[in-house]
C-alpha cells in the first residue's frame, strides 16, 4: 500500500500529457485540415490588408503605413512562411512522428489564429500622414552664391514662371544652391510637396521616372509598365494628386527627361540644374 500514493501521483503528472499525445496521434488529419483552413484565412486577410494599404498610399499621396500595420504584415509573412515549412514537414512525415507533427501543427495553428485576431482594423484606415512636404537635405555653407540663390528664389515666387533652368559648369555650386532652396521651400511651406531627384551622366529615363515615383512613395504603380509615354502619364496623375509641388532635378544631362511638365495654372514648378546650355534651351 505504501507504493500506491507515489504511483497515483505519477499517473496524475503523466496522465494529461499522455492523453494529449494520443490525441495528436489519432487526430492528426483533423489538426492538419484546421491548420490549412486558418492558414488560407490568414493569407487572404494579409492580401486584403496589402491591397487596401496600396490604395490608401496612392490617394492622397504623402501618406505612410501605420507602424502597427507594417509590423503586422512583416510578422504575418514570416509566420505564413514558417507554416509552409510545417506543412511540408507533416506531409513528408513518418507514421511514428504523427504525435509530434500533430503538436507542431496545433501550435502553429494557434499562432496564426492570434494574428487573425490582431489583424489591423481596415475600417479605421491603414495609413497616416507622412512628412508633409519632404525631408531637408544636408547642405554646406553658401559662400559668394547668395546673389544667384536670390535670383532663382525670385523666379520661383513668380506665378507665371513654371520652369527654371540653372546652367553652369561642374563645381560652380549649382547643387549646393538648390539644396538650400529645397530646404527653404520646406521651411516656408510654399508647396505641398518638394521632390528632389539626382540624375547622373549615365542617364536612364525609366530610372528617373522610378526615382520620382519613389519620392512620391508610389514606385510600385510603375513596376509593371514598360512604355515611357504611359509611365509619364501615370506619373502625371501621381503628381496631380501630390498637389502643388516643386520638382527639382539635379545634374540633368539629357533633354529627354520622360516626365510631365508643370502647368503654370496649378502653381507647380520644375527646376533643373545642368551643365548643358542646350538642355536648358530645349526645356524652354
């Protein structure tokens, strides 16, 4: 009789785990079916959130994803990837591993359910306002260039002027001046957006278009379009939605930029710096 109590104690300790083990073994197929259902549901929810977020980021422009939404999408993608590994492991598992696989499937199912429960509320919006006009650029001190800076600024303030060309040989300070003007435009909130794009000698129209779309946080909307003219039309719509904006193209080497030109009616401005007088004349 003296051994009865220890044996009962051991039975109490091992009873529930053994029952659970047997349940995982016997009902593995049920666990797998539930696992796949939750995985598909989570995947659909992720795709819905991504689609709505994409729409919100396009109109109005200048918005960014809420931090919680970005974190949820990142974590869900990782979880779905891990779930696929689990699914592959179970489908290739041996009979003797059924209980272990059942436990693995059950745990991953509960993890995916938690992500479903914590999914962002689409009705509350998935994006928020980003930096209103843009981010200031690092600059060096202006030395002896104030007169030129003031002349460019005066042109920018004239409503009838929509395009400005800043022409001069390399190293004379065109970029430095324009960086100061860019930052001053941000401070004084003259435009809803101030967009800066650097163009190199290895000129590529589609890259310039991509860089402008990236500045508008909408590069994905050009990703599937390969025609320069149609891409320019898409960019035109993006820029319209960006509101009154100033677009600064630094170090332009080619007359073919592949972007829509601003209209004097909407108050938008295009400023380019170049080493080529021909480029300035061609852009009028």
